[in-house]
């Protein structure tokens, strides 16, 4: 089965400015109290009445890269998928990393240098 795209992330230097821009432009609202990130509250499954489309967030890492956009594909096996990406000419950027109480993510680049994320939710 193909890995579905389940999330997106937009990087920035100035979180409040970027949140304001997308809020005004696209009507995005944000989950309160999340330092260094703006989880979009009114997209995908983050609300009681989900909208069309996938969820996402704006992230202020505090270090390069600042400006980036990446998608996340959901997979069953992050280490295995990273190993396969490397065999196909990709490169692991961030190995499987836990997001507490949510799941694990990783980043890799394809042979052209595009960064793509992987996501595996926690087992419930």
C-alpha cells in the first residue's frame, strides 16, 4: 500500500509573524500554548469538525534551516524506510525521533536533495 501524506511543516525564523501571515491569508487558527511551533488547529483531524485536507504546523527551530516546507508520509517502519531510501540514493537527515505521546518522525533527502519527512504514530 502506498504511504499517504499525512502532515506538512513550514519552517520560519519569526513564528508570530509567520502565524499571522498564514492566519490572515488562509484562515488558519493555532493550538494555544505550543512554544516554538504553531500547530494548525482548524485543519485535518485537529478539531472537532475536521476540514478537508491534512493537518500541519509552522515551526521555528531556532537554527538553520529556517525557511523550508516539507511533507510527512506515514509508514509502518521508519528505520526500514530510511534504509531503503539510502539504498535508492537518498540520505538520512534526522533518524527516527520520538514526539512524546504522539509518535516518531524522521527526515531524509531524495537523490535530488529534497527533504521529506516520515511519520509513524504511537500505537494506542
